[in-house]
C-alpha cells in the first residue's frame, strides 16, 4: 500500500464550485505539505503544516484553504474554483530531523472549466 | 521569494550520451536536493547535498553542490532510457527552527534508443 495517498486522482469541475482534495499518510510524519505543479514552473508551495495545530501559508495560498484533521490527514479546499487553478496537485510529508526529504503522493489532476 | 532556475528546460538525447543539468540561485541554501518524477507519479528523492563543494555519486549520476552553496549540477554518464523523466532540484531554506523546500523549474529529460 502507498504511504501517501491522494483522492481523487482526477477531477473535472466548473468555475465557482467548491472542491476538496484529500491526503492521507501512513508514514507517521508530523509535517505535511500541499503543492501545485504547472509546466515550466516546477512545484510551488500552497500550504504546509508542521503538526496538527500548526498551519502556514506558502507562496501561493490565495484562493485555497486547508484543514489538518489529524496527524495523518491534510485536506486542501478550493472555495470557488477558477480556471487558472487547473493544475496537478501534490501532497507531501516529511519527518523532523531526517534531512528535509519529502515523500510525495501520486498527485491529483484538477481541471476547472 | 527565493528562485531556483534549472537549465536546460528540455533535453532529448540518445542512449549512451552524457549530460549535465544545472540548478542556480542568487541565494544561499542550507541544503539542496534532487528529485526525479515520472509520469503519473510524485517526485522521488535522489540525493541531498549539504556541504559547499560536496560531490555525491549514485551509480551513473554525479551530483555536485557549488562551493558557495548557491548552485548545483547533476551529471549523468551513459544515459539510458530508464533515466527519462523530470528532474527537479529543491533548495532548503531555514525558517526559524524548521525548514521548507523551494523547487526549481525542472528539466525534462528524454533518452531514446
């Protein structure tokens, strides 16, 4: 079984709809991250959480919100989706003191029409 | 915002050729990582370099961290089709007692027979 799972894997939605992307991990890591990937721009950090009570904005948090429901779960919401939020979204985890290595989920491909 | 520029953006070579990918920034990193991403999957860590001037080898891959810790390179000897993928560098930036990663723009490598 995968250590970091994301649901759904693919989603097509319309402008203005609320969307939630979910991430679960079995690695026991405290730190979790949400990134979006666009061609030619690499991975950009949306939000990150270093423990259940800690939520921090990344470089591109506008239009997004997150919820850390438990150590193992970190959800990303788009309150009112817009077409330029069409992208590949990745969840990642890391462990304190383990050299910053991040472990990524398989990604969610989101299309906003 | 720290920026990491990778070059080239695309690279198409034949099996057996050598290649070098570069990762550059105007800022100093506390450490730098290289990831490889294959279609439909999240990035997977290849190596972490920490010390200026450090060289690490992973089979046919050689990673070097610049003396000033602002740049890095990845050299592949005798490339094989299995090396095909998206290569991402990621710099770690200390933020208080923790750190997070900023990813480069990526180099897409295709190795053909």
